[in-house]
C-alpha cells in the first residue's frame, strides 16, 4: 500500500498535466524589456543554485553518517516543490485574491501554468511565466532551510509530507499576503524586498517548532564534529553567489535598484562575517572558518527584507547587528535543551526578524520611491507596522508549523528509531554511504 500511494499521486499529476496543457504563446507585448528578462533569467538560475549550496552548507555541519541524508533533504525540494508550484502553488500564491482577506489566491488563476504566456507580470517588463519560475526558487529553498533543525533524526518519507503541508499552508499564504498587490501585509504597508518574513522568518519559526516537537537526538555527542568544513565553505560561497539573484533579482529589472540591492547584499554579508569572527575572539574563542561562514549567511538573511529599501551604509550596520544578536542567541540556545541541530532558528529566524526590524528603522524613499521612511529618518509608522507584522508572522509560522508536525506524525511517524539514528540516516533511510 505504501508503494501504491506515491505511484497513484504521480499518475494523477500526469493526467492533470495532459488535461491542462497551458495557454498558447501570444505575441509579446511592447512592455517587455530584453535586459530585464535577461537579468531575471540569470537571477532565477542564481537562486536555484542556492539550494545545492545550502545542501553543502548543512551537509558539512552534520556528522559523517548523516551527510547524504541532510544534503538530499535540501536537494529533493527542487523536485517536489517544483511540481506543487507548477500545478497550483503559484496560482494560490499570486493568483487573484480569494475572499478579500489578502491571504490566498485562486487555484484556477494560473493552474498548471495556464495564462502565463504573452502577459507581463503586473503590467511590468517581464512575462508572467518568468516571474513564476523566479518565485518558484524562493519556494524551493524555504522548506530546505528548515531541515537543519531536525537533521540526523527525521524519517525521509515523513519529511516529504511535512514540507508539502508547510508550502501549502504556511508559505503560500505568507507569500500572497506579503507580495501580492491585494495581500494583507502588502496593503498594510509591510516592506519585504526579497523574503525576510516569507522565507527566513517562516523557516526559522518552523525550525524552532520542529526542534521542540522532535525533541533531542538520542545520541547527542558532547562535541559535535562537523563532517566537512570544506563543504560548509563551498556551500557558503554558493549561497553568497546565488543571493545576488535572490535580492538583486527581486528588483524585477536590470536597473539602479538591482545594483543597489546587490551592493547592500554583499556589504551586509561581509560585515556580518567579520563581526561574527571578532565577537568570537572577544569571547576568547579562536577565529574559525565555520564562524565566518555562519556569520556571512546571517548577514545575507538579515539584509534580505531590506536590500532594496536601505542605503549601503545602513546595510553595514544591519550586518554587524544581525551577527552579534544571532551569535548571542546561538550561545543561549546551546545552554537549553532545544536541539536545533544546525541553529536554524538563531541564524535564519532571528536573522530574518532583525532584518525586518532594521528595515523599519533604515528604509528610505531615497533608495526606493515605492518604499517608506523608517524610524532613522523621523517616521515611526513603518516601524510600528513591522512590529505588528513580526508578531503576527511569528505566531502564524510557529503555531501553524507545530500543528503540521503533529498532523504529519499522525500520518507517518516523524522520528526514526533509536537503532536507525545510531546507524545514521544515510544507511537507514537511503542505504547509501559517504
């Protein structure tokens, strides 16, 4: 029966694909701009590269017997989430708003990618199909980010069920609310340039819920020795490189705003990497490659919501503050019983929240006329709205994820057995070895 279910799902997807071949291509409208299309095509590829980068980043941190399973948990998202997004995910995230609540789009608007050819996204300069594929890569990496929290102890089949539920029930409503013109947060005035709330806060809070729900590993070493620091360095490089598409691509055009987002992105990451190292040295620790890599990623996370709304000098401050705060939360977490294996919540959850708060402080219309003035520029409205949204998104992502974990556990047990965990997930889940 267990083998029949996934085969049946595959058959249903094939039938639907044949029934809905999609709209035929129409002549490109004059609003298309070749340079913008070229840049978003490149950005889409860059963002996809982030997921294998994350696989190396996480895979290098776990113990050797769990490297393959950890990397596969990221890699498989490129397959599963793509299918969901193409069939109905994009439509529910960016389709016509349903019910006037600003929380979900119509599944029929772009079902099976129909109505995506020959039309520019929001009357802009790129086709809808390109925007859909660009946004797909954000949806792919978000559940992959969560995996670091329950690494070394989750059953692979159950993981697939959980991330499916997470994308549909947590990610898609947040994407619609934040980025759709009729979305609740969009109309409220929340600024999230590239996914601080939608991607990093949702993944961070889901990670904390996962760590609490799955509890500690049965075999937690006193000194966790990462399998391959070289993998972590490689993963960081791929993430940093891909993040230019993540942030600068979110300008949806090849112009000054994209250039600004690229500049703030690399500045914040550099500042955070160095700040993490210096903070460790102040605490009496040796500067480490692992610390530099984690710091760089924290900076990338924190600048994500602010990239196209703040100045380069502000991004320097954002990187420094995010690194220090996340480092302190990592220290706090290590003194608790919370077994967030790779510190996803301190780095991505807290990093995303710091970025959201900092956007409310440093955003300025001099960078982006579609933005707002932050607290630093004498206006408190945006800051207050971001605080309200921060609480709302945190509660929704944490409570919702905890419920989904329980539902998944009822469908298929989440935890591997003690014997499987000791043997390692590479062998027990995939019958493969590094």
